[in-house]
C-alpha cells in the first residue's frame, strides 16, 4: 500500500510536468508574454534581477508544481497557486535553513525546519575562498602602493640629485668666470702658463670657500632640526607635567573633601551622642558655621541617607 501511494504521487507529479511547453519559453524580461501562458503549460521565466522560475502556469501566473531559484542561492521546490507558494514544498535558504512542509499563500504554516549541513559547509568554504581572494587582493594593492611610493620617492631623489648637480655645475662655471676676470685684472695673458696657474689657484680658493660655506649651511640646518626636536620634546614634557599637576590637584581636592566629610560625620556622631534623646532647639541658640554644617549633615542624612548628596548640599 505504501509503495502504491508513492507511485501514485510520482505519477501525478510527472503528469503535471508532462504538459505542453509554454509558447516563447524560456523567456527573459517582463510579463508581457507570460500573461498568455495558460492550461498548466510548462515554462521557464528568467526575471530581470536574475531569479529563475521553471514550472507550470495558469492564466499567466505560476500555478501547480514549480522550481524557483534565486541568484543568491535560495531555492524552492513545490506547489504554487495563483502566483504564490501554496501547498507542499521545500524552501532552502542561502544560509542553509530549510523549511519543508505545508505553505499557504507564501506563508509556512506546518512542517519541519532544519539546517542543511552541506549548504552550511559549502557557504563556509565559499566564505573562506572569498576571504582568501580578498586578502590576496589587499596584499596585491598594498604591494602596488608600496611600489608606487618607492618609484615616486626614487623620482624625487633623482630630481633632487639632478638639481644639486645643476647647482654645483652653475657654481663651478661662476667660479671659473670669476677666476678669468681676476686673472685678466692681474695682467696675465690668456693661453700662457702663468694665466693657467692663476686660474687654478683662484678656482681652488673659491671652491674651498664654497665647500666651507655649504658645510656651514648644512651644519646650521641640522642644528636647527635638532633644536626644533628639542623644543618639541620640552614642550611635550611641559604638557605632560601640566597634566600630571592637574591630576594631582584633583586627587588632593578629592582627599580633602573625603577628610572633611569624615570630620563632619565624626562631629555629627559626637553631637548625637551628646544630645542623646533630648530635643535641641537650633533656632534659639547661636551657632557657628561649623555647627551649621554639622546640622545640615544631620538633616540631610535623615532625608537622603547618601554621603555624596549631603556633601554637595552642606560643604561650602
């Protein structure tokens, strides 16, 4: 009997799928053509967002048995009625959840819910693969960025080096021009040995002077950098010392407040011990500011029973 029932179900399902093919199937796009699909014809509709439905239609709507597959991995296999999920069916979510049982107008009403371990494992592997690809992409981008930075820095260094060479070349030309002028003023004739010796001596002297000046300028620049670092360090030390002093002042103030509150509590305790059960008329006696504070603590503690509230109200 059990096997006969299974055969009947399989026969009915296969007969429903044995209907004729819907005209224009498979179809991708809006529902202009699908509106004419009828009489349980079997068609494939590819939605504009990538989802796919394959199954029977009636009056231009999903009706009968069908399979819906979403592009995110969600899948439903089972019954439809007037365009909605209806009847027996299995809905498998992309995260591995499975709802298997009875549906009424796209709402799950009865059946079992469980997780498909194969899908969960598949998602885990996909996530690992995606994470590895992302990590690889990040590393490649970091390598490209480091390469760009190195190339840019190299270009800057080469440009700086070229600029220094140009400056040095111009400086040498200027010194040589000056040497020619001075040697001519000294009365030496060109293309003579004395003239060449004069040029070499003046050039050597001027180059030594230029080197000394450059060295002095570099030393001053380095000294300025060191002085700037020292000033920044001293400034930072002063800021830290000010913060430390402010913190210590706050701690001292808190300690003084605690000691003052402690003395007030002791005074209240002594006063209560002295008074005992006798009534004390505060208004008919002259009291000092300390006594007034003690009485304030007494009244406040009777009302609030909280040291912090009374400290704010009574300590002046």
